C-alpha cells in the first residue's frame, strides 16, 4: 500500500444539494486494456449512474458524465467489450429489465440506456471470460443473477456475441439467491461469490475452466 487518496471531491458534487452520497458498485472495478481504472458508482438521491476513473494507477481520479435519463438505476457493474467499448449493466427499480448503457470513450460519456436482461431487482454481476478457456479462443461475457421468481435460483448466463445476447444459461443453485460477484482466477476457473439462504450464508462457487472449454464442442 502506498497511502490513500481523497475521492470525495471527484465522486460527489458538493454544490448539488440533492447529491447526498455516492455509492460504488456493489461489486468490482475494472481495468481496461489501456490501463484505465473504472469504478462504477451511482448518486443518491436521483439514482444517476456514472463512473470515476483514473489513468495513473489510482493517484488521481475524475468523474464521468451521467448515464442520460437516470431511469432510476443503481447498483451498476462494468465490462469491457471486444472493441474496447465499455458496457454498464444497471439495476432498475421499476419494470422487469436491467438497463444497459455503452461508452465509446473509455467511460467518460455514456449512451442512452436500453433494456437488458429481465430479472428481479437485485445487484447482478458481469465479467469478461478470456478465450473461452482455450488459448486463442473467443472471449465470452458471463453474467450472474437470480432466475426468479423473486430472489431465487442463481443462474449463470453466457454470451458468445459480446453481450448482444445471452444464449446459454445454467442453474448454479436452487433456492434463495441474492447479490453475486464474479472474478476469473489465475488458473482460468470462474469464481462466483453470492448470497444464499435468505442472506444467512455467503457461498463461493467455482466453475471450472474445463466447463467453458466444452461449450464449443
């Protein structure tokens, strides 16, 4: 550790009386292929989504523009697409869909939001899975959330077309399931950390690299 950096000046507009707080995630930040650090965040009140970003490995930070329209979104997550664009996946408090927005400038500005997955309102996770577990293979986008009804049945969804569609889905576990987060381990396995049994337990589920390798067979 090399010390701490005060993020409040960039993470919140102190001149805006409606901006009570900034909440990151929940979930993880990402580092793009250019080295930029991106932290998903949202504003309370108003539920406007944005990111804070750093180009010097966290020594200084800037705030992006808001995703247009608000859409009452919060609890957002990020993934870098194959062409370098950034996809923001957003929890929505009304209606059946997640909201999604695209940035073509590494997170500085964002597109009008558009409908994504149909899912119960809950924090979900999204991650790029490199090479489909095969050297030189096609990257996958993986996403976890409850299948429903309500916060039930954690499901892994897999996209083979850079998050345009999620044509494959696999049930991780039946029963109560709420928030989840994802990371790809150094050995190529996918780790899923998630809430289960009505928040009484936190479970770590490992999906093996070999599972992903069989998808193209």
